[in-house]
């Protein structure tokens, strides 16, 4: 079984959060019309989601569900 390194999980989490953060700021701005509030709320939301995503990935890495070893 292969295990993902912590550094890879962290990097994936950060790159995804950047994409999600930008989209959240834009959607919130369209809904409330205030850049400052949109950025603040996006920061709070995405800090929490980054931690939850990391935990989610680490839990899945303990499972071999849907994985198979391929021989060369």
C-alpha cells in the first residue's frame, strides 16, 4: 500500500484552498457587495476548511479502499 507524505497533503490543501478562496470572495462580493467583508468571511471559512481537508486526507490515507498495487 502507498501512503501520501504529509508535505504532499499540505501542498494539495493549500493549492485547493487558494482556488476555493478566490471563488468564495467573488461569490460573497456578488451577494453582499463589500470587498472587506467578503475577504474577512472567506478567510475564516477557508482556514477552518483547510484543517478539515487535511484531517480528511489523512484519514483516507489509512484506508486501502479503491486502491491497488500495480506491478511494473
